[in-house]
C-alpha cells in the first residue's frame, strides 16, 4: 500500500488522483478480456414445412397469432380473455418474478463498481499509565477523532463480473419469456374451457331434446299397450331407453360445473356460476375454414418456452466464464482518504477538517488460489456439463414444440372431416327415426326399431356436438402450440398498476417499475450496451 502524509501535497491532489484512478479502472474493465465461451444460438432440428402443408385448410404463407381468438368472432370469449389477463393470479406471480429478476440484474450491475464503500467516523479518549517513564513528561490523557472514506474495487480483468451481469440479464430475459409462456398458457386454457363449456351445454340441450322425443315414444307405447295393440315389453323398453338418456344429463352437468369452476379460477375469482360472464350466444365457437401457421422456423422466435430454453442455456454459458475467471489472479485496488487529529498536537480536535490532518492510502492487492486448481477446474467442468445439458434441453424443446403444432393441425383438420360425416349421420338418423315412428304407429314395424332409431339419433347428435367442439379445440391447440397470444401484454406492465403503486409505497424501487427502464438495462457485457447503449450504466440506486 502507498501511504502519504498530507503535508507537502498540493491542495486537491488526493481527490484528483482518486478520480483518475476511478476513470482508469473503468477503462481497464472495458478493455479487459472475458474468459469463457460467448453464447450463440445452438442448432436445433427444425422441419422445413409442416406435414399438412399441402392440405388446403393449412396456410403456411402467413401467421395469425397476435390475437388468434378473434377468428372465432365470439365476443364472450374475447371478454373472458380480457378478464383473465387482468385478474389471473398465476400470471401475476410470473410478473412479480420478472420484477425480482430485474432487481437481481441491478445487483449484478452494481457489482461492476467499487464493492467496498464505507464511511466511518470515530471519537476516542485515551489515558496512558503513569508508571511509563515518558508519561511524566507528556500529557497522559488525550482525545482522538477521525473521519475516513474507504473503498475496495475488484478489477474485472478476466470478465468474471461482466459474465455475472450477462448471467443475470439472461435470467431476467428468461423471466420475461416465462411470463409470456404463462400468458400463452392462460389464453389457451381460457379458450379451451370456454369451448368445452359451450360443447357441454350443447350436449345437454341435445340430451334434453331427445328426452322429450323418448317421452313421446313412451306415451305412444303406453297408449298402444292399454289399447291392446302392444305388449308391456314395449313400455319397459321405452322406459329403459328414456332413463338411460335422462341419466346422461347429470353427468354432463357435473362436467359442466367442474369446467366452469376451472374457468373461474383462471379468471381470478372464486368458483361460482358464470351466467353473467357467459351471457350471450351459447353456440359452440365456429372455427374458420383455414389455420394460418407460418413455417416451423418461426417457432424459434415466437414460442416463449423455446426462447426461455435458449436463455437458460445462454445464462449457463455465462456461468462457465464466471467459473473460469477464478483460475486466474484477482486484482483489487483499495484505498482510503480521511482526516485524523488528536489533542496531543498543537491544533487540537478542531483541526479535523483542515489540510494538516489529511491522510490517504491507495494500492493494489493480488489474490490467486493457485493451490485449488483441482477444485476450480472441476467447477468449470460442472458448469460446462450443465451448459451442454441445457443445449440438449433447448433442442428437445424445439422438437416438442413442433410435435404440439403438428398434433394441433391434425386435430383441427381431421375433426373437420369427422364433422362432415357426422352431419350426414345425424340427417340419416333423424329420417330413420321419423320413418320408424310412422311404421310403428301404423303397425308395420315393432317398437325395437323405434328405440334403436332413437338411440342412434342421440349418439349421432352427441358425437357431432363433440366433434364440432373438437374442431375449435384443435384450432386453439394449434395457435397455442405456435406460441400466439403473448403479444397482447403491454410493454413492461407485468403487474397491475395498483400492485406497482403498493410496491412503490412500501419500497424504494427507483425506476425499475417504469416499463422502459425495466426492459432496457445497460451495462458492460450486455448486447444492448455493445449495440446502442452507453458504455457504462450507473448503479441503480
């Protein structure tokens, strides 16, 4: 350490010297290398086109994922998604994690600056023993006072601190991607639950309509039985079919209640009847004639979970550099400046803030754990293995994303084909029941023919309703797998304004709750600072 007394130094020299050191250290930081690999997007197995590209209902020339639910032209569905976006608690938790990760990034940015910053002041009284020989000729009692500013700065010569900033930034961006993934899931769940509710309501209506038809058939069988033109077997068979149909209604109502309860939780409200929110058209949402899917490579950009997997790998890549930096010497600069005076001198305690009491010291420190290379080397290997693991996770995520899209497209296209056949089946079953009832009334057919026709009609109508709902669910599954819907989030508004206001009242968040400042951090080592941002961002105090 270099120490110098205040006497003989030009006024202001220590302060100018320390400012020079600070500027020099920042230039050193910005000019030093960063050990460890730089991340680049890994290669992933991506198909050139979808399996169903040649199907006329699959449009690969464009994407339609921004507000895909509007293609159903159902205002109730739009209203439900708006409510869920404002009130869903799972999404709010994901938003708060974004704020937490942003604050952790600010902590990492602050690490680029002097890590030790301490101001101290002291006042002490000392009494020396009278038995000491020299005390007889001096004053045995005296006061001492001091005021000191101390700083210690680890120079980021090998890029450890900048890699830590990169890690924190990738974690932060990963939390944003995780929020977007939660939003995609939320919108898909709301839309799916809504379609299932409408489908169950339609199936209940179909069951009730068939109950009325079967009651009429029972009345006819009873009349013919009492008239002596039919046996009691016809009556019992009619009651059996009627009871079986009536029994389907409570089961459907149970599933309807469960689905409404699930939707209520997605909306951020306790389970309750949703009659007001569901007021409007009760038809199953009608899917458009085609689905706009773009190309498989689009998934790398628009699926939040794919982005999250990539950012996880990028963050781990930075950890390799952090671990490697420990293999090299650590250079630190320490210094202090302050004043010290005692009553032993001629000036006394009132000279604390005069030039004569000034003292300072500055000097480098080198630390090198050269005897721990085995532990440090193996830590680098641990980080590298974890990085390679996350690269494979990323590739698998890309594959799984394509599988989900293909499954959604297959569900959408094949359900459309299924519905065409079922419509013909329903028409035929309706005509068969009319003919069977007419023949039974005229006595040219037995009652078993009527019962079979009734059961066939119920099954055909119920299957058609289910297939119609599956068409909509297939479209929802496709757009959900494509990663659509997260774009509706407003820039940086990851938590509602009342929550941000409460957090700002409780804690000094500075500008971190401001959308622009939160999403655009600048610091050495971050891509944004290399492209357009300033070289150094001040600590976010």
